[in-house]
C-alpha cells in the first residue's frame, strides 16, 4: 500500500464484464466493492493514441479497470474511457 492509497476514501461497486450477450447487455463476471477517489470535471484529454476525448471525470483506484467494466457510485454507473499508467499502485482512469 503506497502513499496515495490513503487518499482513496470513497467506495464504489466495480462490476467486471466479459463481453456482451446476444441482446447487447454486458455479461458481469464479478462484482466487488473497491476503495477509490472520484473527481468530477468535464474536460478534454489526450488519449494514448493522440486523439482528444471528452470525459466527465477521473477515478483513482488500485483496481485494474477495463474499458468494458462498469463502476457504480452514488447509484449511477460509469464506464472507463481509458487509463493512464499507475503511480505507486494507484491507477488514474478517465470515465464518460
């Protein structure tokens, strides 16, 4: 546990998915409560591929989120757009 891990004071439900079913609904393979820090701010960021993306905020967590996963916070689901490399075992993930 690193220094930044102490700043993860919020709880969220992480639903890990594995593709979609025939109706286009995500197939949830696991559900877990995780510690995180969520910062809401609409902004434009540059992704790894050099394209600009509009995001609603960012999440700091120790979990390795995939773009297909769903993160529930305050009764609302968020899907990760892309992640930056982790620093001290804390990952920075942007969501829409």
